[in-house]
């Protein structure tokens, strides 16, 4: 795979300074609820729920919030029925954009998403127009200051990782989705702290964006992620470090 998850790295670097982080709890609660609805409320037996709950804990979400979200998903508590929808489109410079949405109002969601694309110098496309560019992968970020590359490589590859990459300040660990939990556990068991761990969509190829297009792309991605109906946003845009 020649691409990488540049947008995931950008989000990590922006981190706590991003004023929009207040929306994270809402998105995590949606994911926990849907994961419990789809696979049951047993964290040990439901990998998607286990990943969602871990993400909630990483964001210091109160246990009561997590418990209520699970119960809404299993039907023990009354809750909203969210529909999962994938949207695809193009950003500035023709960069591919893939969205995962959880919404209780499909008409509202598509209207809001189309408007954000149009205002951001892109356009919403048809199903399948860019999905082929992306592959579902496990993705873990470890800062270089935490561990040397050879040690991390040995642990990750032995646990089933496909690749360990140098991305400047960080190492990126790539896994098949089925091996994500094993690799993540191996890293944690070795007392190696990670700053991000998720199942994501990585691009098979990337497109370089320069100056104005890079600025427009970051603004478009921010606005899409700020949309209440959008859970995750992926792109194959390669944005210069100057804009991070």
C-alpha cells in the first residue's frame, strides 16, 4: 500500500488545541450505541464495541455515559435508531473524500454534507466513485520518543502487523482489521504507549495538494468532521507539513 493516513496524523497533531473536540463525546456515544445494537452489549464478544468503548475511555468519557450508550444499543433503554451510510466525494484538487455517517435523518444528513462540499470547493459524488481507493486497516500511532524502531518493529510484526512506517515524529503501525486487537494488545503489554489506535480507511494512493488547495482541503475536512451526522472522514490528500 503506497498511501498513508495523513489526515489521522494531522488530527493527532491538532489534538487538544482543537475547539471542536467537544463533539467527540456525541460521536463516540453514537458509535457505542450502534456497535452494541449490531453485535450485542458484551464488550469481550463484540470487537467493534470493544474498540468504541476503548476510544471513549481514552477521551475520559464517564463510565455512566458508556453504560447508557450500550443499553440504548441493546434496547434496555430507549434510544435513537441511527442509520449507517457511506458518502463519497471530491475535495479541492480532485482529492478523494470518504465519509462514515451515523444519522437519524438521512435527508438532513445528505443535504448538510452536500452543502459543506459545495462551499468547500468540492462536490459530493456517486456511490463507489472513490471507495476503491481506500482499504480498511488497523492503524496505531506511537511517538518516536517512546520506543526505538527495531523494538517496535519486532513486537508489532510478531503480533501480526503488516507494516511499521516512519512518519516524521511518529511510527505508524498498519494491520489487517482482524489482527488489530492482537497487535494493539502486544504493544500495550510491552508498556509502549500509543497516542491513537483505530480501525480506519487508508488510501492506496495519494494526491499532493499545494498552498491554496491544501488550506481549502483542511478547512473542508474540519467542516465535514464538525457535521453532527458525520462520524469519520478519510482522504487521500497529501498535505504539506507546513499546513499542519
